[in-house]
C-alpha cells in the first residue's frame, strides 16, 4: 500500500493536520475538469446516496460538472424505487467516455476488491468508504476510509455540514435512507456519528417519499426465490444455510438472509445462489461483534472475493463449470468451511421445512 497522502484518513484520524478533510477533498479537485463517481456493482442505497451527496457538494461549491455512474443492474425493489422516485440520473459505466481530466471518485467501496466491472486501469483521485474490506489504494491521492462509521452516507453528510451546503428534500431523503439501510437490524451497527447524521437529516426528508421506497412493490421472482430458499434451507445448531439454483438477480440472496435471520432459533443465516456464471453469497448475523466480513473472507479464501461488516457480508465466486457435480462439490466445500469457521459440529443438518410437509403441501 502506498504511503498515506495529505488527504489520507484512517479510523477518523487525519494523517495531516490543518484543513478539514472536506476542504482537502475539494481543493484536490482543482487540477481536474470533471468529476466521475463510481461505486460497487449493483449499487445499494448507501453507495447511491453517497454519490448523489458528493455530486451536490461539488456542483454547489465549484463549476465542475459531475457524472454519477451505475455499475450493473439495480434490481432490488427498494433500491430500484430509490432511483425511480428520486429520479436519479445514472449513467451506465460501460458507456462512460473517460477523459484525461477526470477526477474519478470511488465511494462505498475500494479498488480491486472484485466488486467492479469498470476498467481498473482508470486512475482514481479519491476513495471514500466505511468498509473494512482491504482494497488496493496505491497511488490514490485522497483516501478517507472510516470503518468506525456505519455508513458512507454519514461521512458524506458530515462533508456537507462542514461546508454549510443546503440540502434539498430529495438529497436529504437519499442520504437518510442510505444510512438507515446500513445500520438497520438488531443489534444496530450505528455509531454516535450515524445517529447524529440521521437526526440532522430527518427533519429535511420527504416522509411520504421514504415510505414509498421502504414499501416498494415486489416482483413475482421475489416470492419464487424465497420459496426455493425455504425449501432448500438446512439448520446446523444456530446456523441456517439456504441454496437457490438460479438467482433471478444477485441482490435476492441478501433478501433471503434478511428474512432468515429473523428466525428466533438462529444466530447466522447464509444464502448461496447462482446468477449467470457466479455463485453469490450473502451472510447475516444476529450477534454483536460477529465479524461477518472476516469470517466470509476466510470461508471464500482464494475461491473468490468477499467482505462486509460485523453482522452483514457478501461475496461471489466465479464458476469454472456449472455441472450439477461441480456445483454440489462447491456447495459442500462452502458448507464445511462455514461450519468450521463458526465452530459448529459438521453433522447432518435438518431441513428448516420438513420434506414430508413440503410433499403434503404439494398434494393438497
């Protein structure tokens, strides 16, 4: 990793004193003509809100144009509703015409972590993130990575407050929802900084718009996916693992574990599903300080890429082949690794829904 730059901040501690971090971020843009924002593939509300907030910051205080990009489809119902109801103008990253004078800013992610499809040879000006997932930060001029914050939107909100920028209802709603989705659940993964940002933003939001996003209409595939996951789920002590042979959208693995972790008899929920040529993995824990990201990285190892937070994590593995035998062998390997990582005896699991009950339901 490169030596920390003048804009480098780790764990909330600036490496150099003087200007505020938002000042350093803005002053570093003087040498560029345009600012292009990128985030991880299948952008979530935290990534979307962070890009939207920083674009507003730059457009308000400078004359530089900005572009907010979209890396891959956004298909989770709530995330799609966020984009549609706020009328976010997203440019597919595949059609971006990169310019030499671009300042490329990556938010809610880090480079070379396997979570992007854009050209990794495009140089980055800044990385602004809250994940512990280690990325390659070599030659990045401005780095603000603070895993002690629950959301990147919290960090962006602080930039806006520092600079005295007025927020629109649309922007406040986007930032609020981005933080809310990151720190939701129990126990909450929110810090004092997250709660301060939520309190600041709440009075500025459009409450009806937020309700519309939270209660987004669900597609038919949501229920098909959930049914298959329920039928394939196995319990091992306080760990449940679900398999979906064909994920219509990669985000649906997260929807499954968000549902499963509410089961009163489990502390860990994992869903693995195949989307195109990748095995998607999503993890949730109901335990405080669970280190889900670290555990998933150890489970995936060199098979693919993974990362996350204490109670939420995700990853993917590129499939060399999609034969039934190859998939079953990979599933068995991952199951054994999860059980070992969680110190659970590798014995025969029991179905969440008994096979006899499934057959009776089919016959009725």
